[in-house]
């Protein structure tokens, strides 16, 4: 079957090569009637922690289950329609189309998202759509319409000539889609289509063969996943070639290419600062961490830590967003974090989450989980509207996007180009963009979230994220483990864990104490609680657990004022509000009588937790905790001069303010918004 399909797909390819490639792929995977693959895809030799598969976790009620349902019911089917409208599916069917060049990647991420949903639950609508797409791909693989059959024999010229291009970027996403689809259904058809393509690439390029680089990094992540799934080391070797071995920086043919921008084309371990295109840089870090987890190369590990510190100590927004230069979608210098002109692409937030998850697995350190949580609840979640129908491409921390500026824009306008040229005032979510990369990326992120909550290793079970859920899984020795977590986190501060099925011996429960809390207590079976004073760590409880054992965790969750390093010049004298993991903002829809940019907070913020009231409002923005209270606002309407040798009076008037979670802004129409709020002068 495999051979027949392959011959149909590449009729000009020498037969022996077909047999070698497919037989090799099959034999290495113990194929009898089919290919046997590692569907868990979770164990890496240098991982401190292992992922738990999506299907092992059932979400209970909470913010993420609401998003998961909306994603499955609304977002994923709607994006299928968008792909149809944009010609992406006609491209797949070999018909004339108007799809953009890299649209394969959009389709691939949609397949991945749909497959993750099916790993969690049965879903007839998504199952049927996915079935249609896979049928189309399989059919197209035979007629050459979609798969650029000639590229399976002869590589894309751009790849051969070392030009930047999206070929490997798309192929990487397609391979990840094929793996996710296989994990969801056991169906190998997508792997049967795309593995021969990567086999052909590996056959022609790499160490001792023709040189090659990844262009927009992504394929590195897929190659490590494919190695873990098939056990075939040639994919890991090729990932290592792309990440560490190829160096085109002194190649005469590529002297015009800015490899720094792509974060590619040179050894990963030679890059000592994180810079260039935000998504390229972070995807590259994901690939390199994946390689480290398989090989344990110390040079790569040390470089990962160097880059992580460079990012999180100078180049990451308080929302977890990354990318401060709209013009080239790039990471800026340290402390270059403009609010209104910030870029912070949704894809970069997703890449930041994915990378930190791998770093967590590599180290077992909670500092990485803190970044995951920060980004999930702010820089990522802002990218998707609450109704799951519209998306931000960029996620700035201040906006003047009022209705009069926005009404002329529609999804047919190139908002991205407009953002790059003007930088401000164009912040609107839309159902589709000309470059819709963030849309299916957000969908696959939400669909994969159940797999982020827990981890395991030989010591025990780890709780990374707090959300009502049930875990039904096993340790590496096969002993079963099931537990339930109930909580109203992130709005409330208590989490209850109940073990349902446990192994007979001792093991540890690791609970994360987030960095934002001032104190946490942990109580087992309602005994005297243990006070934990080291936020930003995992608290280990080792004992012989019994079924029905209970653990209650309580976090102090005050409203806190976040100060930025003074070198972030835009935020001097300003603070952001945070409660629990949620970063807040002020939005104009809640402040009709004053601009949000005129609002100031008291100089003394030591009692900010008393000055503002945290209140859960079930009917607002899908149910959020708001922060309401007294503040001040400049009354500058009487000032007419632009400059003056005498100070402006700057009259301050008392007002009531309402802060909402940053992720929820722009869900009530276009609005002005700011995260960083000035403090009043010291004598006020
Ligand atoms: Zn994107």
C-alpha cells in the first residue's frame, strides 16, 4: 500500500529510490500491515520531566474549558471556512486558487488543532472536516496538485540555491500535523505523504551533502518530533545539522542574506543574544531545546539558558509578549519595550510558551512555568476574542484604536503592512488576515492546553498549571495514577487535589508556588498547613499516598503593582496592576468621562490591595475579576498651549476606575487601552 501510493505520487522517481525510502521508513518502525509509532511521544533521555498526553487530562469547568469549547465549536470550523474562502483548500485540490505562498502552514496548524481536539474528545463536526482534508491531501498526493510533486524529486530551487523561503517551514508544520493526526486517529496517511518528502530532503542535504538552512525556523521542531515518533535517528541528525552544523555566514552565495534576522543559517550555540524576527528566534529555541532533550549537549543547554535570561531579563513584555519592532517583526535591544508601538505577535507568545515548556522539561524549574503562565493569561490569550471569532496579530500594551480610526479597515485590508508603516492606532481583531499565521496557531495552542497542566517523572507527579481537571495517567513503570483538581483559579486562590488511584509505594506530589504570590499554604488531609515562603518554586510532598488523600493549596493573591526596570524608559513612573497571574489594563469603554491616558494612580501604592476591590463579575467579558476603586485623572481640557515656560497646572480630579484583565480588552468594540499607568506626583 505504501509503495503503491508513493509510486503514484512521484512517477518520475527511480523505483529503487522509492523502495529504499519507504521500505526504510517502514522497517525502522516495525511495520507489518502498518507503521508502528510511539503515539505517546513523550519520553526524552535528558528530560527531567515528561509531558502528559492531551488525552490523559479531562478539563473541568473554568477559563480554559470555556475557551476549549469555543475553540472546538466556533473557531476551528470557522477557520476551515476561511481556508476555503482564501483558496487554500482549492490549492490542496489542485484547482486554480488565490492562496498565498505559505498557506500550507496555515492548513497544517489547523490540522494540528483539529487533531488535538480529537485527542481530547469525540467531535463529529471536526472529525468530518479533518477527514475531508486528509482525503484531499491523499488524493492530491497522487495527482501532484498540492504537494508540488516535482519537489519530491528535485528540491525547490530556493532551497537548492540557499534562498530564504517557506518550503521547510511549511513542511515542518505539515509533519507536525501528520504526527498529531496519527496520535488522534492512528491513521498514517498524512505521514505516508509527508515523510517521503522530508526523506528526500534528508537524502540530498545535510552533513557531507549539499548545504541547506531552514529559512524561517520550524522544521527543527518537527524533525525532533518525527525522530521521537518514528525512532529514526536520521531526522534528529538533520535537526542537528540545521541547528548546529551548517554555517552560511561566510558563504559568498549568501552574502546578501541577513541570517541574524532569521536566527538561522549559523550554529545555534554561536548566538549569544536573542534578536531578529521574534517568531523565528523563539521557534529556533524550541528546536534547539528539543535537540538538547534528546542529545544532552552541554553547549546547547548553556546557550539556551543564556538566551532565556537575555529574553526574560530585558526583552519580554510584562504580558509575556515578545517583539518590539513592528517594521521587521523583531525583538529589540534590552529594555526596548515600547507600549503603543509594541508588536508582540500572537505567534511569538505561543512560541514563548512552547519554548518554556521544553525548558521546564529540561530543568524541572518553576521559573519556566511562571513564564508559561504569564504568557498564557496575557500575551497569548489577548490574541483571541472571547467569542472565538476574531484574532489579534499583534498585542501592544497601549492603544488609541478608537472607532473613527478603525472603521475603514476590514479583513481585506493589509493591516499588518499598515501596522508596520504607522505603528499605532490599528489594533483590531479580525476573523482572517492576509497572513493568518496566528489564527490556527492560537487554535492549536488552546486545543493542546490539557497537556500543559501536569507532568511526571520518576519521583512523582507535578502540577504545573491550576485548573479544574482530572488526570488519568501512569508512571513510567506503568503503575496507574489518577487524581482530580478543583479550583476557580485564576480568579480564586484555593486549589484542591484528591487522589483517586495511586501506586502502592512512596512518590512525590510537586505543586507549583507561583512567583506572584507572597505566601502559600499546603495542607494534606486537613492537617496543619505547611507555610511555603518561596514563590517561584515547586513544593514537594513525598509520602505513601492513599486513594482519597486530599491536598489543599492556598495562595495569597493580593492586587500588586508591578514596576518596570527604569531602563524601560516608557514605563518610568508607571506601574502595571496584577492579581494572581492576571495582568490588568484600563480600557476606554469603562471610563467614559476621561481618557485612560489621563488616569493616574496614587504615588504611594503600598496599600493598593486595599485601595482597589477585586470583584468577580460573572456577566462581564465571559466572567472575570475586575479591579475597581478610586484614582485620579488629569483634567487637561483647559490647557491650549503646546509648550510653556511655566509648568502646566495639571489639575487632578478624583475618579473611579475599573481595570479589566488585559486579555479581555477590545471585546466591546474598538477602544483606547493602557497597561502601564502613571503614578501621581509625590505630593498628591
Ligand atoms: Zn502569527
